[in-house]
């Protein structure tokens, strides 16, 4: 499973995963939209554990809205002169459930 979460949610999720005995590796990443810090969490779990881990993600990673300056958004480009901040959705998580053909631990 690959989970992309905001930095503010990722530490809570990592703690919960480890406490429940799920293996997890956190890699720092940056979002392409707001260019903010994210965490990409990799967890090799069995198929029957997917729903439990998804429930943990939903309980620890919450979407919320923030107001950001228009100039920081990529679709407005440099030199944007709009002075009103724009409301955007941040946080939450994106989850990819991936079948692994082969796994080796050395």
C-alpha cells in the first residue's frame, strides 16, 4: 500500500500503524499543487488487512480547507495580481492499493 499524506497527518498515522504491528516506511515528499511537505508511506500488508489500514488512514488523515495566496498556486503563474486568497482543500490522504508480484526481505 502506498499512502500520500500531509506532514501534519503523517506522524499520527505512522504511530498508529506501528502500534498495530503494520510495517511502515515514511519517505518525505513534496506535493505538486501547493508545493508543501508530504509523506509517502509504504506498507507491505496482506490483502485481508487492507480495510483495517484504510480505516486507520481515514481516522488519522483529515481533509480541511485553508486560504492560500493566489500567487502560490501553479495555475495562476508568476505575476498573478489577485489579492484575495483562494480556499483550497488540504490534508487527507491518497491511497494506492497495489498488488505485489514478488517480495523479498534480505
